[in-house]
C-alpha cells in the first residue's frame, strides 16, 4: 500500500527516513537513570501522519511516558515506499528500535535481518495482566509467521486477510446474495451492471491491488504453494494458471471494472465504493480502519470470502493474508522499553479498543472483530489457512514490480490471458533468484 502525505525528511546514516512525531518524557533526557524504561526510543509505525491510527499508537507511548519520566518516543513512518531506505538502515547498523517487514517466518527473503532481532521467546513466557503468559494471548495461527527454529522474532500487532467487500444495500435492492463461487460472481456482476452500477471498484494506479484478483484465482486454480513457487521460478505451465487469467480477462471484457479505473489511485477508488458507485471491492480487512473517516454513517457494509472455483485443484477455503509483525532491534539501547511498548500494543484491552475505534482486526484471543461488517466473523473463522499475500513478493521489490506490471497489462487490455501468462513467465525468469 502506498500513502502520500506532507512529511519532513531527515538524514539517518545513509538513508533518509520520515519522522512523524515525538512525544513523552523530558526532552533533556531526564528521569530515573535506574529505570530501564527511561530511555529514548524510535518506533517504526505503519499509519500515515495525521491519521487517527497514528494518534492511537502515540497514546500507547504516552501512557508509558506518563509512568516512566524520561521515556521519549519518536515515531518513524515505516510503510511501503520507504522500505528500501529502512532496510538500508538495518544494513548500516542504524535501524530503529522497533520495525515492521523485517521478519516473516513463511518468507525466506525476510530472514536477512533475523540475527539483528531480539528473540522474544523469554519475554513471551512472562505473565501479563488478566492471567496467562504474553505468548498465550495470541491466536495459535500467528506462530506460523513469527516463530522460526523454535525462536519467536516478532509479535503480530494486527492481522488482515483479503476478502470481497460488497454494498449490502445494493445487493438487497437487487435481490442478490453474496457470491460464493466464481460463476455466482459473474451472475451477480451482470445484474449489478444491468442496474447501472459498476460491479467492481479497483485502482489502476497501484498494481498489486489489481494483482489481488489474479493472486486469489491462482490460489483457487492451482493452490498456494504452486503459485508461490511459480512467482519465483517462472513456471506457469499448469493449465490452471491460464484458467485463472481467462477469468480475469472475462471480468474485464464484461465491463465489470469501474469506468476510468486506470487513472484512479487506491484511496479515491475506495471512496467510489463507499459512495455506492461500485458494488464490490476486493480488499484487505484494513479497509474500514483506513477509510474510517470516509464511510457514510448509513452505509451497509458486508464481506464474503473470495469466490471458490469448484472442481479446480487449488485451495478453496484458504485466504491470502497479511500480518503486521512488530520486531525489536537487538542492538537497541531501549530493549526493555520496546518490549513494554509491544506488550501494551498487543494487550487485550488495547486491541479491543483498536477493534472498536479503528476497525482493526486483531490476532489476540478474545478480541471481538470490528462491528458493523456483516460476515466478517464467518470469513475469519472459515479460512483454513492464512497464506502470505502477494506470495511474499513484497520482500523482493524488483520481482514484485515486474510481476504486477504484467498484471496491469492484463487489466488494461494490453494483453489477453495467454499473452499475460507467457509474459509473466518470461518476466519472472529474467529476475535473478
């Protein structure tokens, strides 16, 4: 996801970073020198400047600073396009005290910085408020992305999966049910289009969001592992890949995509959906928190799992997902403060507030799903596997760019399905493994 905002760049080692804000503590560095939490700390954050999501995170830091004079928090934007700069900071020994995107146990490309991360295993064995250990408070499924070789290198602050959101009022007015299969999706789309509404909202300016469609269909047609392997080997010879591409071409040729999508960025696209100018949008469960200030009070939002392809050889009940994994720099001079911040961030109390106030989806036990999204609980509980979105390509920027550039050509009508599969295979084979 890319975001744009007014920002102040500062030089940090050999890379420039975005400092969003600083708060808490005595600017002179005061406080009890014996207090391990009376330290200065740089926290990598994902929300953009000026958002309610960032303000919420700042409250967590302030709550610690109020109790530990001398604790001073600086928040650095660590999302999307700044990742190459942040990774260079890790390589040069000037990384922030906490960061995201530096470890995922399912993605080998992310293991470069593993030896620079704190093994959180002993901390996770500690008791937390409300009983039980910190580690026991997380859903079991989070271990697959945070634990490697018996050691845990991060905690999930929130998790997201891709799902098909739809405008419940539009569906009800047309007497439609949420599509559960691809054939049903096509039937629904034709009826929505006949009623004068665009069936699908999609951005043409952020290629991976178009890619969500082909990624989901690859998983349904051939299975996640085969699609993952193909993204790195270039072997798209299985007929299921072509079948998936033909479905995207058919959706395109039927006129399901909103008019002018090629030149519309992702935020305006999401606004189009919430203004009822399109009936469906394939998006991650971060949608409602990201767009909280733009959703009309009377909007009836619902969600369903991505349609299945009955009879196909792939995974029909799995979902593509993303977990935001907070890791701690083992060279930090504020490790104890970083751990305390992580504990508070992932506490049941804070996670419940985030779910209620920001509509985030938690991976902490007994935290309710965000209210007002019909079907979300069923989507979350119905997913048998939460496979890494984009097939882990976020950790291989050159490969990701080449992969989704070909997807864009398919969506824009510059290629048909067969041309797309050929071009995608050639593009992936050109990128060094």
